[in-house]
């Protein structure tokens, strides 16, 4: 609302034209954010709405809702109304007639202020004789700016240990004594006074409460435990000389702790004459000069007095000694090296004069000097009115390092002892002992493959000498993979050991002392390296090759299979060697270390065997190694040739009489499943029917049958050729026979044979080296060539049928050639089979 509008409203109000309506009251909590809704004018009045004062609140002109404009702090707004309501008035203008509505805003308190003490420390003094239940007011109370329960404060103590409690009665606060107090035991009590307000989430404050317990005269004096109970006065005492200092204490303070000392009336008059006690300090002194010829003993009873207390009492016994004449003394003039009246003598020295002794006697009677009975190895001899103190034999530092030589002063007759004098003799060490080991031979076992730097053992040598002479340092004269700590004698393994390289180490340990010259001691350390199963079995070669004939008998030795293990004991024992392949005709002979056959081998079924053999040692866990073995099966002539063409002895072929000489008539096809020379086939006609000279001839190697002469009339008819087919096996070749039936006829009709001749030779002739040519064939060479070409064309179909047989035959020969060539190149160094 602008100033002009407000002026009109005030003017109308003054004119009595604006009606004043009933008062409205709204409540808001303090410390809320700005914009909190606290009520609405719309429930009672209609719009529009305006406020005369919008310092703390504002109104929505259309809805009449009242909102806070800022965070309201009750303690700031109403600093003088801590215990009452905090309100502030306002006036609203409502409706079109601008009716005045008085508004009262009540600000409710929240617990936003913690109690506080004006001082952090509160001091109070309480006498130690205060009775239990006695209360002492506490004026330094806490304050809280909040109102109601939020400003209501309750108190409690921390750290009182049961000595004190808090009593609160309204605004009165008292500290109450709950246990008996004793200043002498505990003078100051440090407590914490806690003030807690009554808010729903209470807030608190603390102050240190220091209670000082004041003293009352409740303790009596006591003599200290270290106060003397005996004293001695020399035969010639001077007045004022101190005899004994007494000590007494009173645990109270100030005037309550004052003590006065005095003698009891029960002491003797002589004592009262001789002694005086200071009433304040407790010092007993001589009251007069004292000189007596005989000993005196006085019992002094001393009292410690304090007001309101019975006196404490102690007794001091004082011995007064008579005056005596001085005793004779010994004057020492050192001859040997000495320091601070102590003779220093190196060990191993021959008998040596140590000192010259003289008696200094103030009396007229001269005394004598002697050694006590246990003063060996020393002697004391008179020498021109004096005495020579000497050693009687060399001294040994290692047996005894120092001696106390006691010299006795007695009268000339030896009846009275006047005194003793002790002379100390220290033996100085020399380096006369070599280090000695606890044992001259040390033995130690260690497993191989150890961690480098591993502790092995500790050697120890001692030297009987002292200081630097007895300080021992160690070293190895032949350390190798070992090292030794020069100070401690600890031997370590600097490297990982391998038993297979070296099984035993002999070390020499030298111990040297710190003398100059030094002395040495020796010890031997024997180190035995124990085996671990770190080596698998090893075969002599990673791949074995053996050649065996297919006629090899069962259980025959195929070859040696050497295998070994570098480990020791069971770790190096070969426990098993076996073939991993299944169903092979071989086995391992573990006893002989060889491979043996267990069944027949047939090259025609399998010409080689690839075996995988494993060897296992006896370690735990066991180690193993595998090796490959290749066994080649060599051929044996165990297969005779097989004739494929003609297919039977009853096969027949018709030949025209016009066939030219030199023509190939037919061909015998045969195969041999062996290899090499055993499969080389030769052909030979050994008989014919009719028995006259046959016009047909067979090629020894190819099996081709050719016409070697012109056919004539007498050649008409059936010709039966008995052909022997042999292989090249040594020493005895294998063979088979076949009948070749040829019909010479004008008509080329198909011929048939129902039977072959029954004639067979008793023995078959050996094969011919080369076929013999007929002279008639030479004259007709061209005719023979043309006939051969024709026959080759005719037999092309037959060749196609036999192609598979030929390929197999050639493939077999090729494998044998490759094997022979490979064997020649790569296995020249193989040993012959057993």
C-alpha cells in the first residue's frame, strides 16, 4: 500500500468513517525460515487485505494469508520478557471499506539457547571436618535465555567420586558433602558441574567446580622413620658439636603443624649436662666440651610437642668413645706400575717386586709386617728395615684378574694386632690365548634348491683373553656358495645348492682374535646336500629309431632304451617304464632296459610303429619323462606273386594268323605285396603245348607276350603256354604259375578252354638272365613295331582296369626307395639291431 492510500485511510479513520472490528490473535514459532504461513484473515473478513506495518509479517492482498518476512528471534524481539509471552501488535485493513482489524502476533519459544555459566571455573572452600549432609550454597548458577521448560535448568555433578552431591530447591543450589573429607589425603577435588535445560531436545553447559578442603588441627606430630636412634661422640668432643638430627612432622598446615622438641624429664642428670636439644629444629648437640677416658652410653628420650596433642616420643642412644693413641700405619712406595694406589702387573711375568713397605709408628714399640695366610702367590720379605712385596710366581689373567693382598701390622711378639692394610693388585691381560671353537667338526644337512641367504648354522669360538684380545672375528677360507658373518659366526647359504652338481662341501672356518700379533683357531664344517626329486628321468636320446624284420619272433629284443635319473635314492630309482600306446605288439623289459616284441609284425599290414614311452621315478611326488620310439618293420619275402591277368588258367585269346611278327599278343599282370627286391617280379615260359618250338615269347620284366615269328599253317590251333611268375627274394624266391591259352584261327570268334594240359615239369627251371631274340624277328622289325602298337591300343581297356593295381604297385616301390634314401642319409650312426 502506497503512502497516499495510507494517508486516505488514516484520514477516514480520524473522520470516524472507518469501523474498527474485533481483535485477531495469531501464533508463530521463533527461528523459522521466512515465508512461513501463520494464519489467514479470509476466515473472518473479505478481500482486499492490507497491513499497516509489514516489518516482520506480510499479507497476501487477495487471499488474506499472513506470512513471516524474516527469521524471528524471540529473545531479540522481547529481551525483557524472558518469563512471559512475547507479542507484537499490528493492524489490518480489510474489505472495500478498509475496516481496521487489530492483530496480535504471539511468538512462541523454541529451545534454541543452551544454558551458560558466566565463569568457566567455580571455586568453593569446605573445611575437612564438615559433616555428611552439610550443604554449601553455589551462587554461580547457569542462565538460559529461553522461557518455560526450555529455560528450566537442572544440575548434576561429574567426577565427584561420591564425596559431593547437588541439592536443588527452586532457584537455590547447594553442594552437599556426602563422604568424610580429609585434607591430608586429598586437598583439592576437581568436579564438573553440568547444567541441562528442559527442552524436548535438551541443551547443556558445564563449568569446572574446584572444591578446596581447608585444614583443621586434627593430626598430631610423628617422628620420621629415618630419624636416628643411635649416635657416636669421639673421645674429644667440642661444645656445640652436632650429635644427631631428629625429624618429626605434623600433617596439618600453618599453626596447626608447629612442633617443639624437648628432653624428657626421665633422662639422667649427666645427660642433661652433656647434651642440648634445639626446640625448633630437633638438633641434639654437645652442651659442654667432652673428654673421657672410658666409654659412656647415654639414653636420651626426646619429645615432639604440638598444641592439643599428646607428645610423640623417641629414644636416641649416644655412645661416647674414650681418647686413644694413634695406631701404626703402613707407607707404600710402589715399584711396579700403579694407578690410584692399585698395582697393575701384566700376566705371565716372572716373580716381580711390586712395592716397598714401611711401618710408620708413633709409639716406642716397633711393629712387624706379615701377609695373611691366603695371600698366595705373593711374598713379603724384610729388607733393611723395610719390606719387599713381590710375586712368588707368574700371574695368569685367565685364572684370576685381581688380588687383594692383606698386610698385617702386629707387635714384635705377635701377641697384638694393630691393623691391616689391603693392597689391590690387578693382572693385565696379554694375548696369550688363541680362539677355541666349541667343537672342531660341525656337520650339517641341508636340502638342495634352498632359498639364497638361508641360515645354515652358527659356529662359536671363545678366547680366554679380555677386551680386544678376546674379541673374535670369523671368516671362511674356502667359502664357495657360503658366507659367514664375521661378528656372530652365522653361516648362510649364499646360493641355491644343487646336489647333482656337488653333494658335499667341506668348509674351513677361521676365528681370529684382536691381538697384535693375532692368534687363530680353526674348525671344519661338513655340509651334506640332501636330495630332492628335482630331476625327471632322462633317456639317452629324445627319439629312438629301430629296424626289425617282419619275421621277428615273439619276445625278441628290438633295442636298448637307456634311461637314468640324476637324483639319489628313491628319487633316482626308475620305478616304471611303460608304453602309452594301446594294442601295440611291443612291451618294455624293465629289468633289461629294452624294447621287446610281444606279437608278430607284418609289414604288409603296418610298416612302422610310433610309440610313446613314459619313465617314472620313485620320488614323492613322482616325476616322469616321455620319449618317442619309431620302429620300422623291414620286409621279408613272405608273399608270393599274385597273377591278376589272366584271371584264370582257363582264359583264352584268339589270334589272327595274319598277325605280324613282333606284335604284342597279350600281357601277364602280377603283383607282390612285399617290397624292394622281394617285390621285383620276373616272368618265364617254361613249357608249351604243343611241345614244338613256340612262336610266342614273354618279356622277363614286363610280362608282355609277343609273336616272334610269322605264323604258318602248322601254327593253327590252340597254344598252351606254361608261365612261371617269380619274385626277387633272397636266397629263395617265391613263385606262382599260370597257363596262357592262345588260339590261332582265321575267325576271331571267342574261344573257350575247358581244361589245361595235365603236364607239369618235375622241377621248374631257374629264371633266364635275358630273353633271347629270334632271328626271324630282326628281319621284320617294322612289322613287329606296328603289331605292338596295335596290341597296345587293344589292351588299353585292360590297362584301365588294372590302373589301380599299377598305382598301388608303384606307390609301394616308391615308399621303399624313400625309406632306403632316408636311412642312408639320417641313420648312418645307428647301431645294428640285436
